[in-house]
């Protein structure tokens, strides 16, 4: 039996491990990502973006007031001119890539490319691509691109960029633009499998050289810190106090950080927004000597991002993020810089932490189900799932992103495994109990015992019970007059008639002893009124024997009388025997007393006697005659015995 249990447990454990790793491998599932979105969006409701960052957006209003797209590039130049010369903006970030020439207005391009060299505050974007594209002069362009980097990135990771970069090219700029622009930072975003942006690539590995994101480069120019250290876990600003400590993950040859999002307005923006048309019209007013539409003070000491987000197809820069499905691309860049300036990032928990976390909740749920009653176990596991969700919310509120769905799945898996375990173990337990007690209990009673298996203790205990002893009077002399077959038939008919009566009254038939029976009430089936049940059972047995007497008389069989003795008190009850063979038994003075009392029926020519202890518990329900004090072998004190004449109030 032990070997079978061990085999079952080994199979169960192996299956659990296999399921564990299958689920863990596919852990970045749809539901995991959706739950991440939910918590990030919930946290964002109480997180406000910095007032030091302002967006200038080419929106529908701009197209309506300035003209249809595409604009001449000099319109961008007007925006940069206004921000550079007529406001006190600290920096200007340009979230756009200048690639194709304006063949219809080449003079516009020429002026724009010439003017940008005067905008020292301007930092523009560059995009890296997985597609192969040969620049006109690739080596020259790459050299010029690297010179626009402007910062030092010291890679101290153990494996450095172990995985080769998948980028094969970068934005093919107009040569004059690339020559005159002061600084270029990457505007690449990172899409997860479900099309949402949750992280951004801070360091880009392109052909063995490291390039910063637009936000990181703007941070460098804003703070004057131009030396960064990349470790296995963090990107650090190399200055006296390491003011920047950005948690990063290493993927696909680059270094990524999780974006910390802020509350959005009804238009899906998290930062203050100004229409590009207001900028252009304000510049026109200034040049005419008129009062500008915009107060330039709104840009004082601000960092400004310029980008597009209008319904025109060429200008749609919509991103799906946890906080909005219509998040502006330029706001992604602003959010990144906001995170860097304020050291606000979601730090991803390690794989080891996630595995240990899953194992912990699995073990807790498994133990709860194995040790508690089923209703309590279900309630406890439900509470455990709720507690874990609260814990996950707490961790996200403290900017630590942990797995959400996986631990919940493994709590459910633990419940399934634990119930399987209980089924296996309790199945063996039920077999033991049925083997030990099945021959004493009716099927209905046995079902109740198995149903409440935890209340049945394999082994022994002392309990208060009532014992009924019934014996056929003068059966020895009767059996001498009959054949063995006739004796067997009479006994079988008698036992067949009285055993159901015992079971109907919540008793168990403990033993057949020749022509006598020993029945127990109060154990193993709990019954507070076990003494009364025994009295009712005895009365029904006597009535049943009367019916049998009439039947046997008609069949020419001898008349049979029975005597019954009942005693109430403490006894040892339980399963006794070896591991392989157990028997449920009742041992003690109460059993001996019931047998001795039954013998006094012969002395006083009675049929139904009970002890003093039994009488005290049932006196409201019986009409009795006190016989006398009698001596019971093995007991020092005499006891009173009573003859039960009839039942009352039952």
C-alpha cells in the first residue's frame, strides 16, 4: 500500500513539474500582458506627468489653419525658430525623421537644412531599421551619425552585447541635414507580441557602436552628464552621485527599460499639448509687430517635444500603450525623458524571483487544500488569490513589475494537484475504513462514514457509548433438537431481521457471537442521543422477534425468546490489528456490563434490562421497574438495574 502511494505521489509530482514548465514557457501570454496593462493604467491614474515638458503637435487644428499636408519643411523651421529665438525653452526634441527630399520645393529644404545649424537646443530623431538599405555613402553617413551621438556609453556587462543587433540600416537622411543637425537620438519604440508599447530601447547597438535614445540624449544635454555606464541590471549616469539609476533588461542586442506611464487626458495625452498652428501664427504676429497668440512664458525653462499626430494618414503616429490605445508617438518620447529625469521606471522582477514566487503560492495553496476541509480550503485559496492580487498591486505601486497571471494559474494548478492527492490518499483511506468497518455498517451508514472520512480516526480512542447485548434464550437446547441446516436457517432469518433495526437506529453491529449480537451506539457515527437510540432499537428488536415467533409457530419451528442488556459508559473504540488487516472493535467495562446485565434476564425472568447510567439518560422516555442492586463480575461496586416495560414520549 505504501509503495502504491509513493508511486502515485511520484507521478503526481512529475506531472506537476511538467505542467509548471509548460505554463512558465508560455507565461508571456495574452492574459499576462492584459493584467500588466490593467495595473499600469490603474497606477497611472494617480501619477501626473511633469509640468516641465510640453508637446508641440501638428494636429487636425494645424492642418485646418495652416494648410493640408505635406507642409514645406520651412514650416518646421518656423516652429524651431519661434522656440529657439522667442521663448526660453531649455531644449527642443524633434520626433520626426527627415528622409525623402521635397522635390517640388527644393529651396524649402535648402533653407531648412541651413537654418537648423543655428538651433543649438534642437535634438532630432533617428530611426534604426531591420531592413537592408544602402546609403549613398554608407561609411560617411555612419561616421557622421556617430558624431551626432555626443555621449560616452561604457558597457560593463558580463556578456556585453552577446546577441548581435538585428538592425541593418538607419534613416537615410539628406546629407545636408545630417551635416548640420547638432544631435541625433533614437526614436525607436519596442512592440510586444500583442502590439502594445511597454518598454523603450535606451541603448541601440548598431554595427558594434552604441547609440542613445532621444530621451537619454536629451537628458545628457539637459544635465551636462555625458558619460554613462551600462551594467547587467542598470544604466547609470557616471557622475559623483550616480543621479540616474535606470533598471534595464538586455534583449536582442539592446538595452531596454520599462516605461512608467502617467495619467492621460481625454485626448490621450499625458503631457501638456500646444498646437503647432498656434506656434506658427505667433511667429507671424511677432514678425508683423503684433501681439503673439501664445504667451512665450508657457515655454520658459521647459523641455519641448515637436511631433505629429493628426487624422491625415501620413501624420498618424498613434501607439497602443497600457494607458491608452491612441497614445501619441511624440508623447512616448516625452514619457521616456520624464521617466529618466525623475528616475521613474518599472523594474522587472528576475526570473528566479518569479519562479520562487510561483513555487511559494503553489505550496501554500497545496497545503491549504490538503489540510483543510474542502469548503474552507476553497475559501482560503480564493483569499490567497485575492491577497496575491493586492500584493501585485502593491509591488506595481512601488514600481516593481511582477508576474500576475502565472501565480494565479499555479494556485489553480495547486488546487487541482492537491485534490488529486487527496483523492489518491483518501481513496486508500476509504479502502482501509471500508475493509475494517464495512461488515459492521449498512451501505447508507458506510457512505456517511466515507463522506465524513476526516471524523473517523484509524487507530483508537476512548469515547462515551451505549452497548447493546442480545442473546437467544435456551438456544443450546433448541439447537440439539434441530439439524445443522435448520439451525443455520433460523439464525440467518433472525439476524437478517434484527441487523437492519440496529442500523436504522444509528448503531453498528460489532460482533456475532454464536447466537448473540453486540451492537454499539455513539461511535463511529456521532450521536448525542446514543442511549435513547439503543433503547428504541431494543424495543423494535423485541417486537420483531414477536413477529418471527408467530411465523415460526405456523411453520412448526420452535419458539425463540431473546434477552437484551444495555449499558452506557466509556469504552475504547477503534481499529485494531495490523497495517494490512484491521478490525473495528469496542473494548472496556461498558461492554462487559452490558453482557452481564443481559444474563440477569434469566435470573429475574425478564427480557429487557438496562444499567443505572443508561436509565439516567433515558428516564424521560421509558417506563421501568427497578430490579435491585446487583453485582457485576469485575466491578467492585454494585449497580442498579432496571427492567424496561415500555417506551413513552417517543
